[in-house]
């Protein structure tokens, strides 16, 4: 049986493939989306991918 949970107002649900969690920087360190994106806000209605891409590759 599936559980139904409320979703907080103004929250963002980020769905991604394993490519994000396997991304590495120039030093070979893995990108940690949970640590790096905690508390971030993105205005997805302006540019849904821009801010996230800048965070990952920046």
C-alpha cells in the first residue's frame, strides 16, 4: 500500500538521473547533490535548468 504525504508549500522536488550524482569536478571529487543543494531555491519559472547547471558545473 502506498503512503500519501503532503508536500510543503513552495518546496521543490528535484528528480534526476544518476548522471548528477556521478558528476565529478576537475579534482575527481563526486558532486553531492544533497549537501550542495540543501537550502537552495531556484526560480524554475524563469529558467528551470540554468541555476542547477551553474551549480553543478560552476
